[in-house]
């Protein structure tokens, strides 16, 4: 709805609303220049068919490197905890 401006200083804080406002009519619109849009499924299928395959090997190599880099400190940490448990008298 279209708000109208308030010119009175003592008026309410909220703007008055013109309740007679009418939206534009689209009955005469033909849409001859509008393109039909693809669905999200079609867009994602196009992406995964063409672009994702090119980057898969490099992404897999980076992911494997990150996993190996993160696994080394975890293995050494577990080893240190086991050594500590063996050293403590029970």
C-alpha cells in the first residue's frame, strides 16, 4: 500500500495509508520477450554435468591432504595419552 506523507507536526507517528491504492493490471501483458526460467534442478544438473567434474580431482587431492595433515597430530596425541596411562601407577 502506498504511504502518504504527514505534514502536520502534531500528527501520529505512523504514516497514513491510502487504502484506495490499486496494483497495476497485467491482463494486457503478453510476455513475448520473457524467457521461461529453468528449475533449480535443471540448473544444478547443468552445473554438475559440466563444471563439477573438472574440479573433482583437485578438490579430492586437497581434501585428502587436509585429512592426512589433521590425522598426524591426532595419532601422536593418542600415543602420548597411552604412554601417560602406562606410566601412571594404578
